[in-house]
């Protein structure tokens, strides 16, 4: 997806629940690979969530400081 988007390219997958029967048809390596991919996606989400919470904390701190400096606004 090149073109007007700036920054790193994002890929989005449709994650669907895989049945036990489908998993049993897969090789050990395929299942291990799927597990590792899911773990990586979870780690990315956790990092984004922590970053977002830190940003919110910074915003609240600045808003609190501004209320102290200019309480009528």
C-alpha cells in the first residue's frame, strides 16, 4: 500500500478462530509458527496500549498544570 500514506506500512489481517480439527490437520511447525505470530501481535498491541496510557498521563498532567496557572479557563 504505497502512495499517500506516510510512515511505516501497515498490514492488516482478518484473524479468524481456527477450529481444533483444522489445527490437527496442520504440521507441528505450522502450528508453532501460527502461535508465534499471534504472540508477536499481542506484544505489539501491549506496547501500543502502554504508549497510549503514557501519552494520556502526560496530557492529564499538562491539563492539570494549566488549570492551576489559569483556573478561570
